[in-house]
């Protein structure tokens, strides 16, 4: 079972695992449908595995004894706007950035507890679900670099075919983690805001 207080998704079906033998692995699925198209916000689902336990004869497969109902809490499932992002790059980031209307721009300033610049770069890429451009996904000099500042260019295509660009300046501050200044542009301000919400 999965549950959420958000009305953004509705559970419309499931594919249960009919039987799981001890020591084996099977898959079960829950189908959810997104209800809101105007806004996509992060949603957290609580998940729980419900099952019956029965001991069976190893030779005949016949049940032995009573059936016990069990519940097992699972890790929460978090769906964020980055899950709706395709990692599609652009040939010339600067040209694409300058050709995008800044009226649809979303700006944000954040602090990450990460103290290593290369780790902060990879963490930001994962958070936004976008692909690095112009070789900015790696620090000059590699992981051994002692740089304290880096500019990251990212691109992607969001749900509905919206091209999204992001530019992030990362600055390592001694004892304070990494300061991020992020700008996101697209052809729709709501999309820019949704992508920026991945940082919250």
C-alpha cells in the first residue's frame, strides 16, 4: 500500500505479488495517476508491504498450520519534478541561454552541507535531473582540484516538451558548506519554478 496526503496523484491500480517463496525475490507494482497538470510539486508517499505468512510442506507445497497476516513498513517514496525531466543537452549553452526569455526565469540561493566542490556539483546534477553542458559537469583538474568556485551549466526537457536550462554558481565556504546561486529558464515560468523546487 502507498498513501499520500497530496491530491496530486490518485492510485488507479496495482499488480500484487501472488506468492513469494522464502529467500526469493519478486516484484509488485502500484499504478498512480497525476491529477494536476498546472503545477508539479514534490510529493512523498508512505509505503507499507502487506502480506500473509504460511508455512508449507517442502515436498507437496501444501499449507501447514495457520496463516498469519503481517505488515512491514517500507522506505518513503518521493516523487519530485526532476522525475519528469529528460537529460537532453544543447549544442551551444550560451546561445540557448541568451535566446531564452528571462521573464520566465526562477532564481534561488541555497546552502548545501557538502564541503567538497566536486561532490556538490554531482549532488546538484542529481537533484535537478538535468545533463551538464560544455564540460561543466567535471571540475578542471578532476577530483583532486582545490578550486573553491565553479560554474555549472545544465539542460533538459521537462514534461510537455519544455526545454529547460539552468546555470549554477557553486562556492565552497570554509566551515559552512557550499553556497549555490541557481538560475533556471524555460518557456514557461511555472516550469522554471517547478524545477527550482527540486532544491527545497
